C-alpha cells in the first residue's frame, strides 16, 4: 500500500478515535444539569424545621450532582404541607429539575383517607431522608405522672393545638390502644405555646420535637425539671434508649400495627422526594448526589453548628419503606380511622 493510500487511512482512524473519545467523555447528566437549576419546593413557612433542613440541602446538594446545578429553595405554604405534596405529584416537572420536602405524614395521610390528598405516596421518587422526626411527650416535674406506667394509672393534662394535631392524636391513640389516661386540652397555638403553659403549671405536659429539646430545652432534662415518658416513633431512638416507643406500648398485634401506621411519620422524617416519572439515570444521579452530600464535611459542619438531627436513610431504602407501608391491611386502616375519632 502506497504512502498516499496510508495517509487518508491514518487520518480516518484518528478521527474515529477522537469521536470515540469524545463520546466516552460525554456525560448526559452533567450536560443536562449544567444548564438547568433544581427547584426545591418546601411545603412549610420560612424559619420552621422543614425550611431549615430544606435550605441546608439547597446549599450543598448541587455540588454533588454532575453539572453542579443550582438548587433553589421555594416555599409553597398551604394545608399543612399538603399543597406542596399535591404539587410535587401532579404539577411539578418530571425531568429531574423539581424536588420537594413535604410532610412526614404524607404516606399515613393518604392511607387514612385525609381530605384533599391527590397523590400516591409509593409513586413519588424518594431521594433520601435527611433525618428522622422524633417527637417526645414531656411532663413537668410537678406532675404526678413521671413514667408511662404512671400515665396508665392516673390522669394527666396534655396540651395541643387542634383535634387533628399529632400533639392531640397521639395521646388519644395511647388512651385507646395502650390504656393511658391522658386528658387533652386544645387551643394552644403550637408546641412552643403548649410547653410554655406546661412550665407555668397550666397543664402537665406537651409534645415537642426531640431535636428542639436537645437544642433549646436541654436543661429541662439535665436539671430534672421535666420527664420524657414516651417517644412517638416506631423504634427507640439511640439517644433515648430508656424511653418506650409508642408502637411497643400497644396491647395486641393489631394495636401495634395501628400505632406503627401513625408512627410512620417518624421514619419518613425530613425527606426529599421527586415527582413520579423522573428518568432513571437522573433519579440515580440525584440519589447518589444526596448520599455524597451526607458525607460532605461542610454539610456536616452545618448540621453540628445548628444542632440538627442527623439520622439519614438512603433513597432506595426509603422507597421500600413507603411501598411496604402501602400494603397495610385494610382492616388495620379502618380501625386506625375509628381510633383517631375517639375523644
């Protein structure tokens, strides 16, 4: 073969090699996200717990996703987070540019048939859990109730906002399913107002997030000003090994199944979701970016600085949890609805 023939052949091979190399280097995920921001819908007002976690994620997630997209927090307030959940399910773009942080009760409200629910929880793409959401029942030291056994033996007055608030529903559930004697007083503006009433001696106890107790009310526990008698979750939190969970207090397997349905909010916690239909490769990139963010020293420094809970769960595990929850037997759901209405 002449040198004249070999030259074009070498050029062709070189061109093909360059094309193959370019194709190898191409990253469709990075190409997509370098030109597109991600909107993070926060279903609650600015300054609250969900907002704090949502904005924390918005500051760190983008640098762990190929293309390093900006993550823009947007508050969408309404119906206790239901507006945002419905938006994420039925309206938000399904191309990987919309994420949401929605109520921890999202799956349980669907199963219990709450008015206004327009989503199927298992069809969300669950990206990952930032932290579980552990609430505790705190009773002031002037109360004659200092343990869950005391709560079964004598009445104590607990404060809450309205009839459907967890601070009211949870104690009523234990009255029906675990034999406690909580008496509920409603009309308080929220946890802070209820707990202030407890300190003043107007009521015996209130429901408060464990993270809030640790960050702002630690002296209550360290100085024995108050007692934690139950944690409203499905398992005992590692930091509260001697405090019973609500689920273990059920008297029968069915009772415990009902309590587990309500306690699912603790497991869902502060979680990030995507709408249904996100392309598989982008969903994987979002989940792996979330996992990497949880190991980011700058992210962890903020968690520590703001005394935030750190109890994450991977997206695949969270997805399975929600799917398993969706299989709760109909008879358990029916009884759970009945128990919720007991005054």
